[in-house]
C-alpha cells in the first residue's frame, strides 16, 4: 500500500512538472525574436561569407560543419557495427 501511494504522489509531481514545462513553451511554428535574428543573419551572410551559393548547403557544411562530422561518424560507426554483427563465416583458426 505504501509503494502505491508513493508511486501516485511521484506520478502527480512529475506530471505537474511536465505540464508546467509544456505550458511555458511558445506556440509551434511561431518564431521567437532571437530565432528571426539568427535566420536573417544566415540568409543575408550565407552567400558572401561562405564558399557555396546554396543557403541550405552552406548552413549544413559551413556553419554546422563540426556537427555534421559528428553525425556522419556516428552513422559510419553504426554501419560498421551492423556489418560486423551480420558478417558471414566464423573465425579462422
């Protein structure tokens, strides 16, 4: 009985915290003032500051280059792991 009561209290506290966090978010699709300023900077400076003319490519490969390298290394590691897991044959003795 004590564990059920403790579980219900914990669920109410966590649920209340989640509801409070969700209610403080701005509406989806409505940009904030900071987001608009960053977007305008990327759109106006992407062609002059960077080496490519395409805005999407310049953001992915120039502004977020280290993040892209990290994501590609994670995908490469996952691919190698799956290949090692499903390889044919066993160990050679």
